[in-house]
C-alpha cells in the first residue's frame, strides 16, 4: 500500500510539474506577444487586457492540478 501511495504521489508530482511548465509557457508567450506589441506600437495595457490573452482552459487545468497536488500532499 505504501508503494502505491508513493507511485500516486510521484504521478501527482509529475502532473503538477507538467502543469507548471504549461503555465510558464503560456505566460512566456503572453509576455512575448505583449513585448512585441509594445515595440511596434506602445500601448498602456491594463491587467484585465493581459489576462484575456491567457488560454483560460489551460489555466484552469493548471490550477486544478495544483489543487490536486496540494490535496494529495496534505493527506
């Protein structure tokens, strides 16, 4: 049973890291796009405008994975 828990924790850890990598990629893409936009035409962007560029489904998946990871960690 302990080995099964170890495997589950390892799988949750891997999922968590994958989600973090996905989130980092999304944020990097967003920052790159914003930097290109500012170089071409300087525009003041509000935080709400920046958030609309983020893929909401991917962000929700990342949050769900983080919550799952934290839940598993506290058990």
